[in-house]
C-alpha cells in the first residue's frame, strides 16, 4: 500500500506558458485591459515605512543628462552677449576747449566694443557687380557725306553732297551740326557716337550694330529762284517700309516736335512734299540692326535757308539734341502743334 505522502501530481504541461493568442475577431479587445490590482495592505504588525523610504527599482542612470545644463548655460551666455552688444555707445565726451588735434596722430578707435563682434553671418551687401556692357551707343549720328581723310570709302550711292556755286558744301554744315549735337548729348550723359557717311561700322550689312537711336544729318540742295519757291524748310523721315514702325514713328515725332521749335522761329516749315526715296531708302537704314529706331533729317535747303543753316547751328543742334533726349527718355512726343504765324519780333 502506498503512502499518500508519496503522491505527486503530474506537472501540468505549459502551465506558465502564455496562452496562444487567438485570432483577432469580434470578441477580441482592442487593447490589453488593465486589471486594477488591489494593493496588498501591509501586515498590521509591520511598522509603516514612509513612502520615500520604500524600496524602488534602481533608476537607470542617464549618461547625457548633463547636456540640458550645458544647453541652459549656453543660452544664458548668448543672451548676455546679445544684451552687452546692444548697449548704445556712450556719447564721446566733448574735447576740452583748448584741445588741438595732433595732425600726426593716426585714427584709432577709442572705444573698442567689450566683446569682439563676429561678422561671420554678415549678409552679402548689395554691391553692384560690374557687368561688362557691350559697346552700344545711345545715339549714333551720321554727319552726312563726311569721311575721315584717307579712310576707305564704299560709294554705295552716288551722293557726294550738295556744293553751292559759292563753294558752300553740305558736308561742312552736317559735320559742324553733328559735332555740336554730339557734344550736347554727351554733356547730358549719353554715349553718343559720330559716324561717317560710309562708316566701317556699317560698311557691310551689320545687324549687330544696334544703337538705341540713329540719326543721319543732311542738308538739301542749293536751288534758288522763283521756280524753286518750294525749296525751303526741313523734313524728317524714317525707313519705308519700317521694321520697327512704332519706335521709328516716335523718333521722328520727337525730333520733329523739338526741331520745329527752332525752325519755325525762322519761318522754316516742315516740307512734307520734298521727302524723297533718297530719304526713306537711305542706304544706312539697311545696314544696321533693323529694329534700331532710325531717322534721317534734311535740316533745310542750302539755297533759300542759307542764313539759317550757316548762322544758327547752335540752335539747330539744340533742337536735335533735345529731340533725341526726349526719345531716349521714352517720351511719347505728341505731334508738333500748328506753327504760329511769324511775327516781326521773331525776325532774326
Ligand atoms: Zn545729303
């Protein structure tokens, strides 16, 4: 007979092993439910220990805990630095009345900042970077029929310029007026360039030569006599057909408005009827950049406007320079108003 104390129940298999999780279904809680467990009350006979004395799980030491103190100190340091450098510089004490500056002394700052102010994060200043600009003149002025002595001429058109019986030459007037106009424009700050009638710059077709404005100055013929009564006054024209109609029109309008103020003073009208194809098909129009605003002017007739052309060149040049200036400034240049009738006080 076996003793009852020898009985040992067989160990239940996998008693402590967690139950295999069942597949998620309708009855499965979405989160593990916290089961509140009643705290075991200490035995009545055990003396109640204060909470702080109670045994705690040993806290894991944070090896980087000191960083927050370092960060705090850094922030304080930066704050002190900023406040110290924001202090306005105290005004310098006025020098004593008998103070005489030493001319030999070098300029040394008497009040250095308490902290050296770094300029590491200085923003880039807006200093203009020199950009190489192409050689584009604001104005190119042709002195009609003028050529540098000895320069190679390319006689595209058989036009040597008018020469009057008394020896007065068209080219002398165009060169003189072109020089005066050029110097007036340069005095206003423009890059103005003087060109020969057959300048090397447009010796061949040169679409790269694109000044902001182009004006060729000419003077009309020496016709005198009753049958040439019409041969007086000036005219301004652009290329026909134009490759830049709006700007060509504006250039002609600006020049006309300004030049008419001078010409009308001497009773020299705009002579529309004598605009020829020599003007509208002027050879240089087709040798520069086709979009360049370009015009040609006949200042007057050498025969009947002789006195005006020879003795009022300063005013003539002022009229041209003002017109080009208006154009380059972008003015609309309303057409000239009707020429007022000349009075006795206007007579030269
Ligand atoms: Zn001419």
